[in-house]
């Protein structure tokens, strides 16, 4: 699944995520009439196998694993989220967290994609640092789902050590 997502700040809509006092409306369809979106990005879903789509995705939703590894493997990606049985894990610039549903239950991939898209819009539109977020609220029609943002210390896959410069031969050192 690959989808173009457009996000509006404060516009009423069927799918909204409340982030830090802002109501972000998300739509997967082409823009109609109305104000321009505050963000537009490409989302690649958990079943996307095309390396080309993954390479240009701004948000990647993974089926399982460490979202920080998805970010490291796809440098163009700003937000990555993976889904597990308890909730979902999300990684972004300055954020490494678990999203735990407040009233129990799970965090299905469709919801995880909406949370990740809202976080992407939050980051690119100048929201407060994501480290200050405590919860995200998904409003879908008459259904409201709240997830608690449980921050973890930012951990990123270790970078390869830099190559050491070759030692100079003793004769060259002596000549200097």
C-alpha cells in the first residue's frame, strides 16, 4: 500500500488526529476545493515491497521490528512506525516511543499510519518538539481512540566506525 496523504490544520474532517492542542485532518484522496494543506507526504504501508516506493516514502509503516532501523535504511523517511501485539513503536527526528492504547486493545496498522502521518505534519509544520507530546487522539467519525506516547531514550542503529587512516611508513615519518 502506498498512499498520498494530505493534512490540514484545524479543518473539519472524518479522520483527525489531535496533537498537542492541534486538530490535524488527514485525507488519502486528491485535494478538492478549499484551503491548501499544511503538509503532503507519501506513506508506504506494511505490505509494500517496492524498493522504489520505500526509497521515496516520507512515512513508512512496518509490520514489526524496530522503526529506527527503517529510518536508518531509508534516509528520505522522516517518520517510521511498526506494529506489534501491544501497541506500536514510532521513530522520528527526536522521537523514539511506544504508542500504547489508553483503554487497552491494539494499535492496528491503519491507526498507526494515521498517527505517523500526524507526527510527520507536526514536524514539518513547526510544532513543538515531539519529545513534549504525551498523547495522540484519533477521531474517526464518532469513534475516539487515545494512545499514550511513552518516550524511550533515542536509540539509533550503530553507525559503522570510520576507517582509520593508514599508518605512515617509518621512513616517511623520519623524513618529516
